[in-house]
C-alpha cells in the first residue's frame, strides 16, 4: 500500500502547486528498497517537482494507480520485482510515463535489452552525480509533458476528424436525398399537360432523354423551357452529375465569357485567383444555355469550338482543358430566321439543333390551364400554410378564356397572388383574380349583349366600382381614392347604379 507520506505530498502538490480547478502537476516516482535512497532523492527533487516514493515494484504500481506521475526512477535490484520488470509493466499500463533505471551493477546485457525494447528511457549508474541525475529527471519530465501535449493534440485531432467524418456523411446523405427529391420533381410524370400539343412535345422529350445529343428547346417566354431542360437532365444517364444553367442574354460579353470558360489569375483587373467556369463545373453533367439567341457573335464562335473539340480555354490562358458536357439550349426566338438575317451563326445553329423540343404557348394547350391552375393552387397553399377553398367555376372560366401572353409563368403568378389575397377557408373566386384576367371576361360578357353603348358603359362602371369596393372591404374612402373620384361622387354613383355595398 502507498504510505501516508506519499498521500500527504500528493495532497500538498494538489493544494499548493497549482490553481484550483487545474490538473495537479506530474510527480516523479522513486522506487528503491533502500529507505536512505528514497529520502535522499526526495530531498533532491522535492523543491521543484512533487516526489512520490515506493519501496517495491508492487507498491509502485499501487502508487501509479492513484497519482499523476510523469517520471519513474526505479532501482534495478529489488526483491519481488526487478527494475526492468517493473518498468516493462509500467510501459504496458502507462505508456506515456518516462522510465529511468538506477543500477549499481554492470548488468549490461539486461540494460541493453531493456533499452532496445523501449522499456527504459535512460539508465543512471550508482553512485550518481546529483547534478547529472537532476538534469536527467528534468529532461525526462519535459519529455513526458511533450508526450502528453502531443497525446492531447492527437485526441483533439481525432475528435475533429470524427466530427468532420460525421459531417461529411451527413452532407452525403443530404446530397443523396436532395438529388432524389430534385430528380423526383422533374420526372416526366410531373410535367402537367393532357393537351395533344403537350403530348407531342413530351414524346420528343422522351427521345432526348434516351440520347446524349444537343437539344434546342424553343418556345415563348414563360412556357417552361428550363423545367423541360431539367427534366431531360434528371432522367438521363447524367442525372447523378451537375445541372448548371446560365442565361446568355443577362450579362455583357466579357463577363459571360469568364462565367462560362473561367479565367486565370491576373488575366484582368480583379482576377486575383484562378476561377473555374461553368463548363468545368458541369463536367460530366449538363450545361443549360438559356436565351441562346441573345449570345454575342464572338461568344458563338467560342461555343462552337467547345462543341467541336470538347475542350475550353480559360480567359488569359492558352492551356486547353478537356470537358465532357452535354449542351441544352433554349430560346424564344426563331433561330432559323436569326441565321438568315446574319444574327446567328449557321454552323452553330446546326450543332445546337440536333434535337428540337418545341414548347407550345399556353393558349394552344386545350384543357391544360385548368390542370395547371389546380396544381399551382395546391403548391402555394402548401407553401404558405394557408388552407383556402377550391377555384370556383367562374374563376376557372375566366382563367380558361384569358390568352396568357406570359404563358405558364403568368398563370403561376396569378394563382400565387390569389392565394396571398384569399382569406383562410375562402374559395378562389373571380374577385381574387387580376384585372387583366377578369377584364377580358367582363368585356366579353358586356359586349355580347344587345344594350346600347351607354348601357354597356354603365355596366362597366358598375363592375369596376363593385370590384374596388370588394377589394377594400366596403371602405368608400379608399375605394374612391383608387378610382380617382371623391367620396361624394362615389356615393352618387352607388345610388345611381344601384350597387349593393
């Protein structure tokens, strides 16, 4: 068992040698069966290093189990357990403790074996020089502290590596989930349309999915060209690689070139580092070039080179970079007319127009407006968390009769606006639709009668005032301000036109 003096010394080192809450400083453990040696060495180190003592190997192991020890100094010749046997056990139980052996015998073979197997850090011959022994112990204690510091760093690094590994696994899981969600969102089954025009379009889209050829998507603004481009990519063999989109008419030529092809450091003012372009980002995947008809002529030449050679050059660099990118492009223009007028390169046109997908205007998609309207209603009620009623027959009729020059995008905006204006539980009625949609229907209804011009104008006025009062919850002051008349004039018209408000 460890003696009471050791406990007192260990307690004193804990109480006096370091601030409260810190770990106690490491001690040196002296192991010798000669009490005089223990006393001498305790006096030698006790002022600068906490000292613990043990009279045998088994007693030393007990002391080690209960105390913070950095260095152990053991005599080689002891009963029950030799110094080298003790240090071998210490090496097994406490590998960071620095081990020193004292010997008064020329047992060189044993010492060499102990040193070569790592059991002993250093040996000191008896009789020793106090200064040399003190220097050896100080050096050993520094070695121990360095070992502990490195072990702490390794533990911290291991924890950080594990955290990074877990974070990386989580990102991978999120990435897989996101890819599945995106891929699912752009399944052809989710492209809404029962009209014959859309069925013809989707048949061509199916062929584009099976091929790796370039595709030119043509259609008016708002018909959903990017939706179709994403559907082609996420159902193709490149679905697990990136889909990258760029509008070719939204930025100047120099900026577009840098965005597509990247640039090298120092190629222009502000180019402080190399920059990967979208072709490199999309390598192995798909690059969607929207509004390709607006691409400047010099950029058309560079795009043609990529399609022909399969390589790019960053701005400011002559080094070619191989890329494997499928090009999908889209335009609202008639590229054939652009070619004939000299605004678009004929050779590039033929490269892009290998497969053509024509998206019909919404006005040419019989029956699709009602389906799309109900789809967008569900989308924006879920997004807003507001439960509203269905679209009334009057509102559906008004939507069906509107020409929608902005196509699907305009219809989507119409439903998003209606959901935002609706009160929870109320249906989407005609009063929640925009004046553009409602106006078409009202003028059609009014002009279809046999009344005089004055009668038709009175009907238009009645409807405008009624609609404005509904928008303002019957507030005549606000309604009059919106109509540009006084409250008194509004009241007279309400009475004259027999408006119930």
